[in-house]
């Protein structure tokens, strides 16, 4: 038998949204900028242009492909947007989202939990 996972309704950015027990949005289309900023603030982050570049890249990649991007793909695709006058590395990505790296970025980007297991 499959495992039953309960969904929770919570207030995010003034809206009642469903999240799973790990804090990931259940519905991809519930996400917007206000939701991202609220989740980030709850995790102690203020989103910069570098964060937004990563968030939009992850959302676009999710829409187009069935698997998450590796750190190498992220760096190759948008690394120059994530750093100022420095080489982008795996450590750069972790530094942007210190509360869990790619998993934290996925949560803020409104991606499903299962999608971010590989990153």
C-alpha cells in the first residue's frame, strides 16, 4: 500500500494555500512573487536579483523538463547571473540558499517536493 501524506492548509501571503508536511506548495500554479517572498522571509532570506534568477530558472526548467537541473546545468545556464564579478560554483548556489540549497530554492520557487530530491 502507498503511504498517505496529509496536506496542510496554511496562510501564505494572505492566501489559504495547501502545503505538504515539508512546507512545499501542493499546487504549482498557487505560486507568485508574494508567495515566494513570504516563504523566503519565514526562512530568513531577503530575495535579491540573484535569488530571482535562480527561482525563475528552476520554475522554467520544471515546466519544460521532467527532471531537476543539476548544479552543473544551473551554473552553465545562469551562473553569470548569480554572482557579481566572481566565478559561480556549487558553493555559490548553496550560499544563495543556506537553509537547504536546492531544496530551499525549490520550496521558495513553489516546486513540488518530489522534483527536488535529486538536487
